C-alpha cells in the first residue's frame, strides 16, 4: 500500500470514528455510552496522524526515491539492503472496509437473532427491595422485574400491573416469545441479554420494540428461583426504538 493510500486510510478511520461518536449516536451500537470520549479522542488522533503523514510526504525531501539525494540506489542491493521492509502487506487493503462502513454503512444492531441463541443474563443476588410505588402500572426494567419475581420474599410483585419496554425475540421452535433487552458490559463483544417470557398474546414481528403491560404469570414459588420471569400481557403496543438500546432502562416513554 503506497503512502498516499495510507494517509487516506488514516483520514477515513478518523472521520468515521468522529462521525459515529461525535455527530451521531452510532457508537452506541458498539460500546457503552461512557466510552464516547475515548472514541472522539481516537478519531481526532487518527486525523492528526493522517495530516502529519501527508505533510511529511509533501515536504522537500519527504518523498525521495531511488537514485535521488538521500535515497537508495540499486548499488545498495546485494549489500544487505535488498529488501524494502517499509512495504505494507496487501491484506492492509481490507482495512478500508471498516473505515468506509463507519461513514456509509453502519452494521445492524444486535437483536433477536443473537438474543434467541444466548441464555438470559443471570440477575445479581439481592436481599433488600424497596416498596413498589402506588402508581399503576409500575414502570420497571426487565432486570428489576426478574429480581422481584425470583428474590423478593415479600412477593410485592404479586397481582401488581407492571409496564416494561424491550424488543421481541421469538422463542425456539415457535415456542412463544420474549421481551428482551441487550446490556453492554463494555462493548458488543460481551453483550448479555435479559428476557421476560410473554404469555397471552401472539408474537409481534421479531426485533419490534414494544411496551408490554401485564401481571406476573404464575409458576413455581414467587420470590424464589423456581418462579419464572414471565408476564401475562394485557396490552402490547409498538414503540420507538430507544436511542441507547443497549442498557436495561426504565420505560419512560408513555404508552400510546
């Protein structure tokens, strides 16, 4: 790969990172929100490196070649200088693909296809639960709902109407469907999924974002690990995909 193309690659990578992290929310498809500053700094650094490389190439003497003052002539060959170790492997051309994709084609976000093949994230052990608010339905994250169902010995969730938001994941072999949220621990590579089984309504299309209101679906012993994280749905309404879809946030958008 010649030096001008290396410069173009650095500039494209830098612009792609800045575009995805500074001017849009595309970066949220790959990393947690807190890593935005690192991506912005990396994009700016790549741009500076590209500009510096281009400047050094344009300086007098920056593009010397064989037979020119300061260059290497053919007499060097045979005296231990027969190989040009500055050449970049041809495989480096493949780096243009992710660089261009950052600018022109963002890969699709993780969704039902991946979630259906992964086990649900285990909830953290919790001994104390605050009283539920008097509002009805109670807005909840899928993680809190699962914890309440399987660990709250007071069984405060029993008979209470709750509302949660997530995307639709079909069950295996057509076995019902799940309300799902994706959680990034750091980035897309370590994504985990929290799921709540939905009963009483046909499955909307996969990856559809919905608001589900209902009550706990009885099974096992409420407040223990034997209780399923499941919901008898009363209403299922389509909602807009959240800007940051990779955390298990409360359903702040009112149902419509």
